[in-house]
């Protein structure tokens, strides 16, 4: 999958990954794709709730070892 932007939030705990994603999405145009790499296990649930609340599409979530990858499409 191609990403328009990728942010690294490894080592950051809630709510920082969401806040950084929100800022990154605000700088993107509709339809662009953001990849977020996190290490906070709570980020899985947080990004699901964030997508529902904001209307951005949660395209994919994946766990790779100790990392959680979230892919969002800007609404």
C-alpha cells in the first residue's frame, strides 16, 4: 500500500499518537493516506474510536511484533 505521509509515534503513550495523527491529517487533503507506527497497545482501540469520531477511514490495522500500524484515509 502507498502512503502519502508516515509518522512515527513509537515510545509515545495515549493520547500523543492520536494527537500527532490528527495534526498530520489536518495537513493532508481528502483521500490521502496516513500511516502511523505506534508502540502503545491502547492505540489499537484509540484509533478505532478516533476514526468513528472524525469520519476518517481506518483502512488497516496491523500488529508487527511490538509495533502497531494504523492506516487512515483522510475524509
